[in-house]
C-alpha cells in the first residue's frame, strides 16, 4: 500500500492525530468500495460529445451558458418523429417496407421481381413481373426518392440522434428512480488513460454529483447539479493511481518509473 504524507502540526498534536485518523478511515472506506478502473465498467456512460447540437438539446460543454445562475449541464427534449412519406401506389408492391422507414440507408430498394395475382384467373398461379420490363416504375421510384424520401431522411437522421440521447438519459432516469439510494449519477470531468502491463486505467479524473430530472409535461430530461451540490471529488482516481504506482515500484526501478510518468499521460498531473 502506498505511503501517505500528512501535514505536520507540531503545536497541535490532537488536530494532527484527528486528521490522520480521518484520512485512514476514508482510505479504508474507498478500498472496500468497488472502484471502477474503466468507464466501460459503469452501467451506462453518455459522452458529452454525443449530445447532438440540434434544436431541443443543450450541453454546458458547448460553452454557451444560458445564464450565470443556470446549473443545467445537459438538457434533451423528446423529438417529434415523423413517418416516411407514402410512396405512389405503383411502387407499393415493389418497395421494401422494412427499409422504407430506415433513414440510415441511402434509399429503400425496389424488388427486381414480384408476383402479382392473375387478373384473368384469380384462382390460378400468380404472374411474375420483372422490374426491367417496367421502365415507368423505375422513373416513378427515382422521383419519389429525390423529391420526398431523401428530404424526409435528412430530417429524420437528425431527429434520431436526439432520440438516442433522449432514450439513453431516460434509461438512466428510470434506474435512478427505481433504485434510489443505491444508484448514483455523476458527471465525469477529464479522462485519464494509463496502462501498466495488463492493467489499464481509463476513467474520469474528477466526479461531481448530478441529478437527473424528467418533466413529463414538456417531455424534457435535465441533468444538473446534485441536490446537495456538485461535491467535486478526485479521491477514487487518486487512490487507484497510488495503488498502481505502488505496483510499479515492485517491477520497475525508480528511474524507469519516473520516465513513464514524464512521457505518459500523467505528465503535469500532481499526485
């Protein structure tokens, strides 16, 4: 275990012992708690960069604070999703209905061959029709794609980005509401990545207590400062680093360790 250095107070030994005891108990509590060494170990992670810059969305990381008193970090309003435009009747038997509502595709495809009911003999076998035999169908499809489907798909792709962010936040809100005290929502600031052999650290440097609220009437999810304040904390990350540095000293010389810290991601970080 790494050695902790405490400030000396020769004129106040009682205060010094109290500080040491408090620090010891705090360290023991942190060691007993499960500390995630990677953001991938968390139940759900939403990156601030994934909040779309679209109407109905706000993120304090954009640097456009709405007011000095505003404590909102993230806000996402439920988007209005619209159905794709209805294709002409002549395209309905040939167009892929599953692809029709998928705006992530370049376009919904047409079936090269279909089977239609025999108009002369309804009880007889269906009549096959190939797309190559109907150039008018091809032209009708091209006009539909250019004039109706592509404009809808462009708007829907943007709306789907907002919907994904909204769904992720709503999932966290439901768990926070259901699990209450045993489920914690925090804002992570900074990203520390460091690898020592097979051991990899990939986590935030500082955390702040967050609160996720849902306005049912407006359909808005808001992430802001926790009810008791942000309470910025870097102790768990520092604890992991101290343990990792202690493990390093068992394998590397002090000179090699100093070289790793100087040239790695920890340069300039005071432990």
